[in-house]
């Protein structure tokens, strides 16, 4: 379990770092997909099976395809994945945030439970979605419809 | 006597550190890339890092309803999908008008 976790963490973070380095935007999208799959593997090591499958379907499937479409539909824009003038401040800021979050994670006394891993989560998630979270669940479906109509209106030729 | 590597286990702090580093990488990508699609890739990485943190807390923290972290992660994935669809449609729409999606050169709102 430990070996799987750290291997998947290295895969995820390595693929994410390659997004910064790689020169071609399409290759960056491919490394993004690899990073999404690594995160799904991390979910499995944390015994979140349903979320892992949703991650593969939605992120590595749908969002990745959307991104590849967006790259392909903008052919004359620059493909070189270059950085802008904010590179140094962004590096400093994100380094500070990572260090701060890591220090907080190690300094805080977390109230950890000894309940072990979940066995299956899909049934419990279904119950939770339909009894305590039914209103956000319905609002999420309205949000998806609104986003779909909005995307169609934005790119419609007329 | 088991070797120390098999004796070790994954703790909450390890998940949180991986999430923090992933968030920092996503933030760097979102802030420092020129192409609007690359900026969106950074935002998706940041959302993934937050989801990883949610799942880690749901796995390790004492709670009466530990599955709620998973439900929240599902909602985050939903909203991220909606956001990605609208943002990429915006990128394509901007490209139709301006022939570029470099965020440095889309400066209509600059004062």
C-alpha cells in the first residue's frame, strides 16, 4: 500500500511537472491525462473506489477530450506552451503555498480515526446524495444544463 | 522482524503534502502560461489537488459521517466539468474574434 501510494504520487507529481517543462501544448494535455490517472490511483489507495471511477470517466475521459478539442480548434494560436512574464513571481508564490500547507499539515494535531478503510462506497454515496444532499444534487444538474446551453450559445455560428 | 518499508503506512500528512505540491504545480501552471488552454489545465490540476485532500480527510479523520468528503469531491468534479466546458467554449469564441488565445494578447479589459 505504501509503495503503491508513493509510486502513484511520484507519477502524478512528475506528470504535473512535465506540463510545465514540455514544449508542445498537445504533449502537455497528454501529461495532464497521465496526472489525472495518477490521482485516480491515489483515490483507490485511499479506498475511494467510486470517486476514482468518476475521476477516470470525467477527468481523463471528458475533460481531456474537451481540452484536446480546444487545442485543435485554435490552430493558428501558439502551440509552444510558453510562459509569460509572471514566471518568477508565480514560482515564488506557489513554492510559498506548498511549503506553508505542508508545514500546517505536519504541525496540526489531526483528530485521526482508527476506523480503517471503507469497504465499498458507492451505496453510501448514493444514500448521502439522495437524503442529506438532495438539494445540492438537483442544483448540480441545473448547473450542468446551464453550462451545456452556455457552451453551445458561446460557440454557435450565426 | 518486518523490514521498515513494509511496516510504514500512509498517513494523513503524506496525502496532504502530495495535495499541497500538486496544488502548487497547478497554481504555477495557471499563473505562468501564455495559452488560455494551459491556464485551464493549471486550474484543473488545482481542483484535483483539493479533491485529493478531501478524500484524504474522509479516509483518516474522525467523523460521524465520513462519506461526506466523497460526496463533496463528486460535487467538485461536477462543477469542474461545467467550468471546463464553459471556459473552453470561451477560448474557442475568443479565438474566432482575435485569432489568438494568448492571455498576454487578450487585453481588451486592460486599463
